[in-house]
C-alpha cells in the first residue's frame, strides 16, 4: 500500500453531521452537533494508577469497581467487581454458568438474592456471569443439552475463555492462579463436560448435577472438584456417583449433600462467603497455560512502517493533501502525541482520536506506548466530509508513518459524535487498513445511508461501542441498534453503557483500548 492511498472510498462528496447521521446528501444548513471540540467531563472514572506487573497478575488496568453488564463478541455478560478492588493487587475470579432455561441476567439476580454479591464484596472476588449463545431449544442452554454435542460445547467454552482473556484480564488485575468455574444444573453439565479439561480454572464446582462413574471428557489435571446437591434433586444419585468416581481417580473432591433441598441454586447457597474463602485457597501453583501477565501483545515482526525521523512528545505537524479533480491541495495542521518510551526500532500501535482532542488518550498513550493523532475535520466546523477529510486523513497517515515506526497491523480509530458517525463509514469501507473501530456516542445511520452495511464489507472487524444512557443528542437506543446490526453481521462487538450523556472521557478511551488492543489488520 502506498503512502498516498491508505483509504479507498467510492462515495459522493457528503457532509457528516454530529447528530444521528440521518441527513441526506446536501450540506448541513446549520452548524452540526459536535462542531466544537467536546469537553472531556469524566462521566465514569477509571483508576489512574499504572498497572502493576505481578508474577500471578494479569496486569489489566482501567476497570471500574461495581456491577455492570457488557457485551463482548456478541455475548452479554454480567460482572461484579468488589468496591475494595485495588489494581495493585491481583484479585480472584469466579466464572458462573447458569442453568437450562435461565439467562445471565436472571442468574446474576439469583446470585444477588442468595448472597453471592455480598460475599464477593466481603471476600474480594470478582463474579462473572456469561450468557449462552447456543440455544438448541426454545430456551437458553449450554450447547450440549439435549444433544450432548461436545465439540459445540468446547467451542462455546473457548469463546468464554476468550472473553475472559480479552475483556476481563485486560481491564482488571486478575490473579491468574485463582480463576474458578462454578456451574449449576445445565451449567454443571457444561462444567463437567468441557471445563474440567480447561487448564485456566484452578477449581471446578458442580452444583445440582451429576453424571455417574466415568469421565465425560479427560480432565486437564487431577484438581479440586466440589459438588453441591440436594437430596431431593433428581441429579442427587448421579452427583454421589460422580464424586466417588473422581475421588477414586485421585482428584481432590468435596460433596455436600443438603437434606430436603431440591433442584434450586438458592437452596444450595447456605454460606457463599465460606465457599469463596475455600476457592481462594485452591490456587494453581503457577499461571495456567494460555493466560499471561502481559496485556499488550508484542508487535508482529515485519509490520513496522519504518519511519525514523520522529521524536517523542507532543508536537504539531503540517501536511498537504494530494490534489484531485476539483479538489486542490490544502494545508492542514494536526497534533500528535508520541510516548516517551518510543523507539524507532520497535513498531508502535497508532490510534486516531477523532473529534475529541488528546485529553482522553494522552495518559493512556504514555502508559501503553501508543502514538495518538488528534484528528479533526479539515475546516474545524465539526462537519466531517468525504472529500477533503478523507484526503486529509490519508496525508496524515502518510506523514506519521513516514516519521515514526508505526505497526501497520495495529492502526485503530476512536471517534466521538460526528467523528464516530464518519468513522463508521470510513473504517467499515477500509477494514483491510484498520485493526479495530471505537465508537463513542455514534450512529451507523450515516454509513447505512451511504450504502456501507456491516454485512457487506471486506472483513469482519472488532468494534467497541461506548454510549451514555442519558445521551440527548444520540440516544442510547441508537447505540443498542448498531450493536445488534454489527452482531447480526458477525462482527466482534464490545458494547458498554455508562451513566452519562453526550461526552467522551478518559474512562472511554481506556475501555475502547481494552477491547481493541489485541485486534490486528490482515
């Protein structure tokens, strides 16, 4: 790819707007929303401490304590992080799998009502509740029930492990030796059938389920397996047989039989705090395979742009666009921040921060070794277009990659408001150039209006969306609809709502980076 033709866009010359992106091809008659640089009022907070590298910690940073719901690669999940969480100290993680016919949302409410949230706060453990994506019936199940399809179950567990590694370990400093699995009912079947063979988990708890005296699949190691089952549960006999079989095979097991209790998770939850205390004592002797303490992947060899003339620090650079028919060359000044750790011998990732300034990104860029461009519309009116602004971004990319050694497989775009609407069009039209797309308070309406549909692009690209629930300019329902469109087109999506309006802040940049940092362009 030449330095003067990064972006290809076969669109008419149009004016982007700062609202929902629903205007037609004529220029806006009033100044678009977002025509001035937005303030960066912090609507959600993120820790400002630098991630601490621990022999057992994932080193994740930027995650916020409290209860939240997120979407990663099309899978919703609920997370409870204790208010006492300190990113300097690795924290245990319990992954819970709900039963057949249940949902992650309802199971999270069950955990809350049966005392698990309070226990997690007390004992300092993160609770993760993923939703299943594989309904074989008219209600949610974990893939294998009723067909016991083990390959499908292994695939789904692999997706959950990817969620953990890419969207939880990167945001929180999780103790890699203390990640545990707990499944109830159909979730217990899922744990027994495939999670026992997953080396990520230090222990396995199987509640309200038992299968008998054999291995469903070979376990990764002889490890702690904890059974809880009521004597009135139809799975009680199977649980007794399963525990006896595993104990005879050399596993450390613990079966608690609850007299008079049937098939109910709440009935089995007699002392959640005690359960968590035991799990915290069942850590692995070393970090499991597949999980490392590094949250920033090393750059791939041979992917650097080769620039050698640039220096670290904040700087303003000037470029000239390439003249085209009817579009004379124009001069544009832009700001770029290069971290103090920059060295031309190492390709560095590049983030295009569109329509937000550098405030949300500067500290993070220094911490993570990212070069960040402050990208604005060429005439600074807030109305991005598809003539000069595309030419301007082309020229900026050529200039940056000529001056600095940029990892050409790790170009990312994070747009706010009008910069997000425009970004949907340009990035989805150039998915071979960009590794990932971040959206704050954006709408896909402009992209759809111009025929750029998420299901009809060169490749699937990771999209991270942040939207304020009280956004009065681009309502949150628009962000939710865009998430659905992207998911239906099989794009990996990390979606998160926050308490706030039409704004972008440091916490948004951190969340976007956590979701995109592992993505690569072809």
